[in-house]
C-alpha cells in the first residue's frame, strides 16, 4: 500500500510501541494489507461487497402525458456542486441533453471532462426514458444526489419521475496480489509471467529480489510492449511499500488493453533467490462476471396496418435461424412461440422460453425486449437479432424497428484452483485434496503420494466424486501440472457437473509429509457465475391519488404470468405482500414471502419487490406491471432514488472482514447504526494501533469527522484518541 496507508502504518507502529501485551510484532505483520483482510480473514464476504464502489445510474421517466412543445431544465449535484442546465427543448435527443450538461459543468464542476455523465435515450423523452450514467473521472463511484427535472414551459403534459436504477453486474479491473517472500532472501532474482485474456503468456527479464514497485512495473512494460495488442506502459499498475521482502505487491489491470476482463493470475518464479523463496499469488478482484443478454426491438416504422415480419436469431456457438412469418401486430406470447418453434431441434439444449419476450400490446405501439435467460443461452454473448420485413404495409413508409442490445452478455467461465508447490523440500509422505463442490459439499480424496503426477491426482478425485457428485463423469475436474514438489497443480472445473459454478476453495491437507513440510496455498484463478436477487421498484403515483385500486402482474421466470386481485390505492407493504402471496400460491415451490415487499404506500413511497425466496431468487424475471383499475386524483410526480453510488470504503470493509464491525455499513457520510466490538470481546482482532489506523482511514474514506471518534469509542480505544 502507498500514500495515506503507508503513513498510517508508520503511526500504527508508534502507537503500539508500549502495548502491555508486548504485541509489537503482530502490529507490524498486518502492514495495512486491507485487500488481504478482505480476502482471508474469514469474515462475511457478502457483507464486504456492500463497501465496493459503483457508478451511479439515474433514469428520467417519459413525459406525463405526451408533450408537444416547450422546454425543461436538469439540475445536477456533482461532488457537492449544484448546476442547472440552460433550457432543453422537449424533444431533444441524448446528444443534445449531454451537451447541455457538459456546457453547465465545464468550469463549475472540479476536474470536469465532457462526457463525465453519459446520456442515453432512444429518440427523446416524449417516447422513452433518459438514462444518466455518472461514469467519468469527476463523477464516478460517488453517492450523487438525484438529478432534478424542472418543467419550464412544457405543453400537453409535464416531466416524469427520476429514479436511480439498481446496479447490474459490471466488469471490474482484476487485481493480483503477490505475497511477501517465504524466509528472508538476501540476494538473487525472480521473474513474472503475465498471462492476459486473449494473449500469449509473456515472462519478464530477471527482476532483482528487492526491486520496488516502479522497477517491477517497468519490467512488465518492457516485455508487454510489442507483444500485447494495444499495450500502453502502465496498463498494469504495480503498487507496494518498499519491496517483497517486507510487503505485498499488488498488480491492478486497469489500462485500456487489460481492464474489465478475466486474466490468469500472474506467476512469480524463483530464478536464483538465496535465503528464502517466492510468495503465493492471490487474485483479489476477479474480472468480468456473466450476465444475461437483453436485446430490444424498436417500434415498427409507419406504423404498418398489415403484413408480416420475421426474426433471425444468431446465438453464440449456433447457426443462425429465422422464424416463420409473424403477423405485424403479434403480441409478445406469439413472438416467443415463433422463436421457440424455430429453435427447437436447431439449438442445442433449447427449452421453450429460453428467450423471454416482453412487449406491451404489440410492435406497432411499443418496443419488445428479448431476454436471453434460459439454460441454453444465459450468460453468453450473442449476435444481435435481426428483424426482416416480409410484406409490411400501410401507414406511409413502413418497416420493422431497429434492434439494439441493452445488456450485453458475458461468457461464463470455468473455475480454476491452483495448488501451490510445497514451500519446503518434501521427500516422502502423503496428502489429501479437500474439495467443496457447489451443491455437493465437502469431498475428500484418499491419500495421495507426495510426488504424485497430474494423472494420479485426477484419478483420486474421480474416485471420490463418482457416486457423490450428481452427474459426475470422470475428468469433470481436469488436473494439470505437478508433482507438488516442483510445480503447482491446477484443477479446472470444466465438466458438465461442475462447470460455470462458484465452488469453495480447494484445500490440501498434510497427512504425514516429511522434512517439516507444510502444504502450499490454494488460489482461485477464475470465479464461476454469481447470481443476484432481482429487485423491481414501482414509483410513487405521478399524480395525487385519492381513491381507487390497482393490480400487479407478476411474471416469474419459468411460470405463467399472474395478476393480483385489486389492491387499494393506499395499501401498505404487508397488505401488498399478502395479495402477491395469494396470486403466486400456484407457482412451483412457492413459499409465502418469496417476493419481499417493502416501502409503500404508493401515495408517498415507492414499492420495492425483492425476489429473494428460494423459488424465485437468482433468476431473471420479466418486469412487474402495475395496472390502473380505477385510481382517482392528480399533481406532479416526485423523483426517488432506489440505488445510491458510493466511493470505495476499503478500511470499513477490512474492519468488517476481521470482525471488528458487526453491523451493516451505514449510509456513506453518516455513522448511523454502525456497531463495533473491542479486543476484549473479540481477542482475535489485531493490536490497538492497527485498529486506530483503520478507524482513521475509515473517517478519511467517508469524509465523516464523527466516524473516527465513534469507532474508537466502540472499540474501547478512547485512551488512544
């Protein structure tokens, strides 16, 4: 770590120099390795994810109702600076809106660069929502107050509500961490082998054992220049205090040629180091995680009043197929049936409904979305579908709308575990391989000889998995490398019973290895697919409602859509959830509460549906539809935020991972609800100086003066304030 972290470490040593328990050594070992805390302390990794940074996304709804002329303005608040655009004409497209934002932010927002807020919209706000993504240097990864839209002189309607969309699964920059040396080297060299996605592996020239981060980065730049497509020096950022004799070195894959992708972990090789050996490599951040692709087909031009069109579906790894003729005004179910018909027998593993089609009414009035969420198509990149005009007619110049990809998929990956070589010379004995396979649990091999080759290890795994792992076929975990006396052993989870899943780390157990050996560490190189629970948010009424009823149409993946009984206009969350439970009772495996309802009533608060029960979690569902039965009343809508962006809160994440903080993270900028424990309550916590350093950094991360005092008080360290 560098910068403030290095300063905090120096302070931590001074703070603890007089500990009554003599724990100076413990304080120095930690070295503020926040990444290592998060990865290895055994804390709640799901809780730690709450501290990751995210770019805020806000959505401005379409006008209410149709607007025919006039202007509006947008007020943004970036980094504490509020700015309001000049008038924007009612039918402005995305580029015009973005230019208006750029104009007002230039010179007013610190470090602003045009395009720091990306604006997207099909056509204009009369027909479609406008999305603002805060992804530039001056605006990304911060919790941004919601944009305000003001009606200047709009005619025929008024502005819609603004919401902050839930964050989807997005690529992150991979981070590798090289541990400190084993032993105390005094001379010699090492090399690094860099293995980037889509490129051949390259190995650096010898790097002296005590090289600092800048020297290591230069060695990587030298070997990658001319060998890696699009490489720019610094595309892998190397950071660390001093050198590998005392501190970890981190490699962050953040340049344009390497960012947002899954790479094989860098390999460190001992060239001729004396007095010790190289440390292990850990992947702290994994790159891209797969999501389900979504294509959107625009409204027919014209629109037509008769005729037919077809759709050409081009799936990853399959030949393109074209549907039979589809009537110009076909509803979503008819379009989906046409796709099912042509894909059955032509697409491997196809099940009807693997592409979910959604559209209100038909393509003469509204866009249609195609979600690639079935087992044969999920989590992969597909070529965009094509709409073909067969004989559409009527309404002037007619034709099918243009398709667009709203959510690109990412190919799922097979998990890879790497078993490090024995850290000391081993001449006899046996070990076991302990696997924790998703859906099966702990699986332990029989004893394996210390010098067993890959084939022998694979046979031992096959023997224990046969009959214990559902659908197992010998070789489902491919083993390469070895023996562990000289080379790492690589386990690739690529067979049909184990591929594209998240498995717990494999461990190696020393049964009776000789020469005071201990087994090496295990590193997960590729993480398998991660699922999240879907959340739908229903905005508050855009006008004041005084009476009446509405219904909700729930469309759960793999089930027929159901519509609730009438829900009174001011029903609270519990009432809504009870009515949803009644409507969904016929779903396979349904348990009351599988869709959790919060918020409400819609007169004053958004209603949030969280698909978190066992019958619905971790799947893509069609968006919930709210239908006005007989609602009465009206004034303008109020904007609402559903997901906030935030800066990275790494010190808080480290304290959570080690067990010092036991509560969920408070909203950024506050200490509300935070709970911490003392070393007396949890003797496994590090020494007071380290806790003080982390508490101070947490306050710096959050720019919250009270955070430091609050944490120090709760951890019983007021004597160090």
